[in-house]
C-alpha cells in the first residue's frame, strides 16, 4: 500500500499537467483569435485615420485593451477608467493606444488659438528680372510696319523682275542699265561701311585717346573733300550736294574747336568705361548679327527701289522705303544698345557677368517696344538740341531771337525729361518703359548734381561724327567710281552711299556709346561702388570750386523757366 500511493500521486500530477497544457493551448488559441481580430480592427482604424489626415481632418480614436489577467470585472473597469483619465500626451497612453495614428491635443493646446504672424508690408524693390513687355503699343506698330515693309519690298522686287521679263524693250534696257550701274556701287558701299565701322570700333577700344582727336578732325577733312569732289563734276545736282557737304564741314570744324575743353574729361570717361569690355568675349556678337541683318536688308531694299521705278508714284514709294529703312536700322542700333547696356549695367550694379546671348534675347523680345519708341524720339530730341544751341548762339539784342532761343530751350528741357538717350540703361537693367526710364535717369542725374557733366559729354557726338566720316569716305569712293562709268547717277548714288555708310557705322559704334552711358547712369545710382573711381567726383569738385570751366549745353535760366 505504501508503494502504491506514490504511483497514484504521480498519475494525478500527470493528469493535472496534461489538463493545464490543454488549457494553455486553448488560451493561446483564444488569444491568437483575439489578436487577429484586433489587427483587423487596427487596419480599419488606420485606413480611416489616413483618410482623415488626407482630408485635413484629425480624428482621435481611443481603444482600451482588455487584459485576460484580470478576472475581476471591477478591477478591469477601474483600470480602464484610470487609462481614460490619463492626459492624451502621456507616454503611457500613447504606448497603449498603439492603433491611434494621431494623438489628441491637450486642452491647453486646443483652447489657445495658433498665432499666425501678420505679414509686414515690404518696400517696393525694382527687380532686375522683369518679365513684362515694355511699350507694347510701339512694339505693335513696329511689327505692323515690318509686315507692311516686307510685303512692299517683296512686291516691288516682283515688279522689277516682271519689268525685266514682260515689259517693253525700253523698260528692259532701263532696268538693265540701273542694275549694271546702280546695284554694284550700293553693295560695295555697304561692304565698305561695315569694314570701316568695325575698324573704327576696334580702334576706339585700343586707342581711345588718339581716336577722339582723329575723328573730330578727320570727319572735317573727309566731308570737306567729298564736297569739293562733287563740285568738281560741274553738274547741278552734284554741285548742290557738294555745297551742303562743305557747309557741314565748316560746322564740324567749328564744333571741333568749341569742344576742345571737353576732350580731356570725355577721354578719361571713355577709357574707364571700356575697361569691363574684355571681360565679356562675346559682347560684340550682337553688333555682328545686326550688321549682317542690315546688309541683307539693304540688299533687298535697293532691289525694291529699282522695282519702284515700274510702280505708280515712284518718288513717294522711294520716300516711304527710305523712312522705313531709317526706323529699322535705328531699332537695330538700339537693340545692340540694350544688349550691351544690360551686360555692363549688371556688372556695375551687381558684379554679375551676364550672358550676352540671354541679354540679346531679352532686347529683341521684352524690351523691343522701348527700342522702337526710343528710335523715333531720341534722334528728334538730338536734332532739337542742335537747333537750340544754334539759336542760343544767335541771340543778342534782338528781342524776337532772344524769345525764340529761350522758348526752344524750354521745349528741349521739357522733352528731355520724358525722352533721352540715357534711358536705355534703365530700360535694359530694370525693364522700365521708355518715358519712365527717361524721367528716373534724369532725376538721378539731378540728385547727384551731374546735369552739367552729362551735358558736356561728347561721346554721342564722337559716335555721330564717326558715322559722318564713314559716310564721307563712301561718298568719295562711289562718286569717283560712278563718274567714271555712268555720270548721270553720281549725285543719287553719292547720297545713297553716304546714307548707308552712316547707318551701318552707327550700329557698330553703339558699343562704346553704351559703355559710357552705363558708366554715367550706374554711377548716379551707386556712386560709392568700388568699380568707380574719383573721376566724376573730382570733376564735380573742380566745377564747384571754379577751377575747371565747363562749356555747358545751353539751358533755360531759372528766371525764364515756368
């Protein structure tokens, strides 16, 4: 019996252990099922939470985990109530509520509104990257003019070809004679003027001090020589053109004597303003492109002039073609002006080395309207300044001349505020309209007390006389050639050759002119810039102290200004 009791106890223990293992298995299976249900609920709740967050809605879902370790219902309820009373930001609640994607904010956080900073008004800053088209009306008119001009040129070329093929023998002989003795001289004049233009520009960049004196006096001698040559042909038309050239040469010589005191300072400014040019190897590319386009357009233009002889009202048609060519070439020149001005002004104002190609694209798109408007007004304003100076020199005891002189000067001052050649710098840099840029630029000159200095600058006159010098050389070459082969065309071809030589040379001389304009305008805006020296400041000090005499541009005295 004593031996059987341990056996029975062992059997009992084995049964109890087996029962416990079965209960554990059942418990594990039940727990596994509960966990699968909870994971499914968590997925659903997670998907709902994601939808709420995507919609901008923050939803908070609380879940209480029931523990099988508590058999007492009261204890379970007690613990659940304790969990619910925890602060939502409590780490314990965040860990337990693992299925919640977004924690609920605390009452203190929800009660206080989130403070948003009120935007402060920013001062208006003029941008250097304006994407606005300037002077759209002028742009539209120029595009319309170019469409009409291209259509007219094509039509007149067709009329010329038709005259060679279909017209009578008399008309055919006339056109053949014109093509033989008219077209070659014009083409040679165009090529010669382009060669001279590039040579002048290179010489100004290499020897600026010598070239200013050379152009002042060579333009005088070349114009005088061309006038004398035309008079020697002893024809009425050539004599008339020759007298006009001699009169201009006399005025040119007087001007060269008058501006002697301005040469030294203008030479310093020209040398200083050309210093940034070597930093931009492709800065002259727009000049090459415009000269090439100008040569092609003039070749077509002269064919249209020949065709106009077979069209109704040839004089009016030729005058219309001439005015169109004037505006077109002036726009080409100002496109180069805007391109160079933007490159150089960004260098002075921001220390940037801008891309010439991008600046050229901007000039022929966004700022083309301002170039078109300026091409109409600036030449007229410059002519008005010359007339005003002449009238000012003529004034004396005659009360009528005295009134006319100051009236003209008053008109010049009024117009100069709203349209001047200095405006192209701010048009290129800031994308302003032509009128606003003119006003702002002149206001800057007035604030810096630079009116007398910019008025006494002779760079624009030097560029003009460079064009006159090329025109005179073209007149001499073409007149001598034409007088040898077909003398009746001498006066006409001489005028046309001079006209072409002047226009193409002015395109090439835009680069030094634009550099000088940028130097003055950018100095007026930022005189403390380290890229500027004391040249202008020293000049101002000398003028104020009376130790340097400036030959000023005639202006209206304050007692006559209204």
